[in-house]
C-alpha cells in the first residue's frame, strides 16, 4: 500500500534550476534511517555528543550514511541527483564505488519496492547524475533513494523537471528495526546501497530501519549499547560476532543485552551467530574460531534466559550464507547473493516477532 502524501508547503522552494531541472534540498524531504536529530552533519548516524563517548573508529564510521534514505513523490519524467561525499576514498579493492559512495533509487510499483536506478559517483567528491529519464506518464510515484554505505554524504539535492512538483509522503507506520554489528551490517561488500541486508529486510517487511554497522568495530562497547538503548525500535538485531573474539563475546554480550533490556523490557532482541566462513572447509583455524564464538554466544543466551531475561531469539549462523561457497568476495564479506541469503534467513524470523 502506498503511503499517504503530504503536500509540501509553499515555503518549499527549489534551491536552483538549470538544464530544464529544478533542484531541491533533500533534507526537506522524508529522511529515513536517522536515529537522532542532533547530528554534527545532517546525514551522520550518531548524535554529535557520541564523539566523546565512543571509540574514535566507531565515531568516524558513524559518519558514513549507511541505511539513511530519502523518500519522495513526483510525477516528473526525469529524476536526477547531485551529491558530495565526505571522504575521498570512493571505492575499495573488493567493493565498487557504487556501493561505497553511490546512491540507489527504488520506486514503489504495484505495492512493492523495486530497484530503478543507481547513482554512480564520479572521480572527485562532487557527483551528479541523471538517474532516470524518459519515463512514461504513469502519474505520481513514490521513490526511496538510499545513500552511500561506506562514505558520508555532505550534501544531496534531487532534481526534477521544471514545473513538476515534489511531495513528501507521510511517515510509514510502526517503529523501525535497529540493526547493530560489523561491516556486514554496514553493507560491505554490496554492489549498491539498497543491497545491504538490513535494507533488503526492511523493504520486504515494509519497515523503516536504522543501520548501526561499524566496519571492523562492532564490539558491543557499553557506550555504544547505551546509545542504542536511547532509541525505541520495534526490535534489535545484534550481529557483531565477526568482529569479536570468543573472550570478548563472553565479556560483552551479556552486558550489552542487559543495557538494552533495562531500557526496553519487552522489545525483542535477536542475536545472530557468526556466519560460517566460506573458506573454513580448507582453513580449520577459521572453522574452530567461528565454532568457539557461537558456542559461547549460545551459552550466554541460555544463561540469560535461565536468569529470567525474556524476548531473546538466537539465529544460527550455519545457514546465513548457504553452503556452496559462492556468497562472499573474500570468505567473509557478502556479495549481493550473500546479502539476499542473509535476508532470506532473517526476514521470516523478524516477521514472526513483529506480528507476535
């Protein structure tokens, strides 16, 4: 079902024009995926005060715009975007620029979110591209534009044909899903932003989501757990074990869950086991590592349940990436195939919890 449309007020004016387009500041549209309004930069993920609370690498990564999206409605036959990246690293050796620094446009068609265009970054931090042109006269459509996964967005404008209005769709009902974890949650190594598994799951469930994946730094620090506890999500998904050795899981998993449970006595908490590393069949040390992590995680969750902590769900890691070894770029970080497989496992689990 399409969301109701909220017409823009008369003070909503284009920031400029040219080449037959009117340009609009995306901050005035429906911005999704921000947990706090008091961010240092508009498209940051953590509030400004977190700079002094969390480890420096976590703060730096929180400035990446993973999971943040802009939703709008238009009948324009052309849609363009121009954006500025925060960081100069536009791509990685194992992740393309479209995922690291690009944009990803979806349209709601026949009641479902469907991909329609990807914004490819240029060679500098300033980018501009016509995303769609030549569309038929299908009337107003609702769009969602996902922002970059491994770079921050300093500024974003949406361009539509001159004379075509923009409208802001009303907020979607229901509380967001809060995902916390590592580079895998953040979206490494998706080919484009909409293919990070939290985004796939949220589209399938038609729910908003917050993405708090921190590449190499999902370690369940108490300060990070405290920030997540400030939010009021429909449920929490904790998927951080790839960044945590077994002893750190034993040390931090229980306190993290207790911090969240104290703030939210009935909110479901989903704990995702470490995935099976895709090359563990030939690297026994990697197999022993993830097996040790998951054994400790199961023990901690069992102890919490025995102690009366309710609303915990443990998702086994064995089926997350399939069993054919074809789902990652390096044995750990998923390709788009891998992200789809993770979403296939998690979607029914979260759907059941949300409907309970």
